[in-house]
C-alpha cells in the first residue's frame, strides 16, 4: 500500500508537470500509475485531495520540507533568510506544477484547492519566521508581523520568478538573491 501511494503521488506530479492539473483524472492517473482506479480512490477520495497530497509529498521527497524545518532552528533573521532562499531555490523545480495549479485556481478547477493549500502553507511558514523576527525586536519600523508576512508572501510568488527569469532572462540565482535581499532589507532592522 505505501508503494502504491508513492507511485500515485509521483505519477500525479509528473502528469501535472507535463500536461496541467486538468489532465489529472482518477482514471487517467490509475492507468498511468499502473494501478486500479479503486486503488487510487483508496488513497485519495477526491481530485482536490489528491493534488494537495501530491504537492505536500513532493515537498517531502525533494527535501524542501526538511530544509524548512532545519531553518527554524536558526536565529530569527537568519531563519527568515534561509526560508526565503530555500523557497526561491525550490520555485524553478516546481514551477510547471505551480503554474498548472494556479491556473486551476483561476478557472475554478479542483487543482485550485491544492494551490491555495500550498500557498497557505507558505504563508504560515513565512508568518512563523516573521513573528520570530518581531519577537526579537528586529522587525523594521512601519510593519506589523501580519503585514510583513503578507508582503514577503506576495513578493515570493512563483509568478514573479516566471516573469523575471522566464520572460526577462534573469538567471534563477540572480532572481533568488535579489528577491531575498530586497525582502530582508525592507522587513528586518539591522541588529544593534
């Protein structure tokens, strides 16, 4: 059963990456994974649940979830910087899937729930890191923890990467470095 679950989630990620969220049907996924439709339904009761599980599973398998967890152990400003840099380095890996799920959210498809779930997770992770900066007394003047979290979250959306790297030809590394440095300069007051 665990092997079946892994195969389902991995196959779903590949299908979304190659064909978009609308291409993932329970029947099509079962065929592509070489499993029965019943087995797919045992692991996921709905397409939306399947796509959400797929995104979380990829976070785990890629090591992103572990790197975010490790960042929490750093002092507040460094933890926020590490989280930003880990996310920005992860965006190129997940961009095709992120764009497909975001498109599903725009059109009201089931994948939209997975997109909102994933972006809510990112917002929560940033919120925890920003709250620690605020608790350390290092949040820049004019920001609350809530507004700073929203600002950081808005600045690191995959669409920004897509616009500057995909459309304008920036390197992924340049984008990630400039974005992280900019967010930190705006939100974190230098330590005395």
